[in-house]
């Protein structure tokens, strides 16, 4: 027995050592996933999975350096990955910012999936990432509850460095990122919508990003923050871009300055899971059915717009003719109980009277916005069935247009990027005649987010939709409920 015991111990050590070799070799090669893993653009049968190989574990010298290597994703319906499927091996290269991204299909509706990245210097020396999860969307016939978060205006520079006479965030946990992400995660939403200005290329103004490496760095520094990494492991995402994560403030397709229109579009598509990476022609406007009671439309507000300086009228457009025709056709075709338009910019407001960037602005694109709201009513898309949720404005509000349609702004995620808004009747607003009815707006500058929850009909109870405004500590500031059969 004395002779056998050392031999058994030696065998165990050898076996353990063999099991640890791949991980040790991958670590020795300097490969990490500092920005974590994320799932995006979940449908009833597909998902886009993404990660980025890095040479460091945290923000270092103002950036998160990438690293070459290989990887693939495993996806399963059990946390043990017994029934795991593997994607093909992908190469992380400097040309693609060392990002690994793939669309996975043939999934089952309404099903919880687990996923992880397996990565290393080559396919023979790999290690697994942490485990993430997402749930596919329920089928159109399923009566399923749905809840999600909408957020916008994520100004990294204002949060860390401050703005004008306001200091940046002073908490000891500042390197973890925005405190609002903790209460968002505690609410356990089905998904989170990042509705524009996911980064700010033009802040700080003196060192605004112009080149591809500079644009990429903005994404690296933002999404290496620990609270984002933790949220994305548990909550899938949908992404829209606005002006700051495209070019500069209030930017359009014109102007001889950097970043160019083409680079702004390409970088956004590279950095987030929004379109199938195997389809370079895929458009970024889309709609997803989420059970019997909810359908959501995500519109593209930068790629097709007319110049902001163009005189307003029937030929001036944010959406472009093709997208607008798609939007109207699919809205009419839908029989969902509730329909939500996610727009990076507002259609109702009010907004600052001096702007000319959105559908609310008198010198902007108001003709298209008013025409669209009138079209909704004329074509049987009713108030109480159709709602607009928007970002871009740095204050939270709930407003009602003269046509009866309602809009909710989620405001800015971080308090350092928030401000008070314009009220109906304000002579410096887009609504000096007070035609817009406003049920809620922030009384003090506050960061935060919007939560939307849909409950299906049950027995004698009608289907219900709830809109809840939260501050950046998670406190509920305002709630609106609407029911419909």
C-alpha cells in the first residue's frame, strides 16, 4: 500500500497537469478577454456572439491592446455544455480589431441558452471564457411576458473627467463604470437596448477621435469597464447609433472632416453585434416580434439622412425612402398587441428650439415626423397600441403629441451627462404654443434608464404595458401603465 499511494498521487498530478496545459499555454501567450463576451441581436432562431482577444486585462495607457489568436463559440441549453454546439474557428486579426464575431442560427424560440468563447494562440492551445447567457425571443403565437431596458448618451469623458463646472464621478468604484448598470442588472431584463451615443468620439473636444485607431480606442475604454462586462454576460443587447458614435455632434452624411461618413458606419458595425458579419450588405434597420403582445422596430437615423442644413419639406428625410417604406409596410402588417418604435432621436419632444437635427426641430426634419404620426393614425396604428421610446435628449420625459401618440425618453445613463429639458410652452423650445402634453420630466438633472415591461392578457385581465423611469441608483421616478385587448 505504501508503494501504491505515491504512484497514485503521481498519476493524479500528471492528469491534473495535462488538464491545465492548454490554459497555462494560452495564458503564457498573453491572451485575455478584457472586454468580456456579449450576445446581440437575438431573434427567435438566431443570435450574434462576440468577444475581443486582448493582450492586457484592463485599461492600460489609455487603451486595451488587442492580441492575435483564434477562437470559437460554444452554445448549449445546459450550463454543463453537455449538448454544446461549436462554431467554426475564427481568427482575431489587427484588421478586424482582434474581434471574434459570428451569427449562430437554428435556435429554438423562447429558450434559455448558455455560451462561452474558447480561445487561444491556435486551436490546439485554448481555454474557455466565463459563461454567458441569453434567451431567444418567443414565437409570435406565444403569450409571454417581456421586459427590457433602454439607455443612451454614455459619456465616458464626462463621467471620469467631469464637464465645465461639474466634476466627474468621485466614487472609489469609478473604474468599474456607471453605477446605473448595477440596478439595471438586478432588474433581470430580457435584454438591453443601447440606443445611440454608445461612445462619444468628439469628447473631449480637444482630442476628439478622427482616425480608425482613435475611434476603436473609444470602444475599448468604454466597454472594458467591469460593470459593462458583468451586465453583458447576463443580458443580451440591441444597438442603434446616433451622432456621437457615428461622427460628431448632430452630424450628417456631408462635411469634409474626419471621421468620414464611411468610417463612422464601418466602425459601428465592427464594434457591436448588430448585423451578421458574413453579410456586408445587411441593413441596420430591423423589426423583431417578441411574442403575441409585442413587436419592436429599430430605425437607422444617420446612414440615409438628408443634410441637416437643407430646407425642411417633403423631400427632406432622416430615414430615407426605402427605410420609410419598410417601416410603414411592416407596421401595417403587424398584429401585435403593442408596437414600439425605438428611435435614437425624438419625434415628439419638446426639444431645444435652436436645433435642426431631429424630427422635432422646426428647422430640422419636422415635416417627416409630423407626416409619419399622421400616417399612423390614418392607417389604423392607434395611440395606446403604438409608442415611441427615444434617446439623445439628456433628460427623461413622457410626452403626448396632439395626435395622441406618446413618447418616452430614457435620458442620459450617467448623471454627469444629464441636464434639465425643455417644457411645453417654453419660448426657447420646439413647442412654444404648448401643443405637446407632458406627464413627466426630470425635476433635477439625473442619470438613469427606462424600463419597459409587457404582461400578456390572462382571463379577464387585458394585456398591459408599463414604462418606468429610473434614476442612476435604480429608484423608480415615474411609471405609466396602459392596457389593451
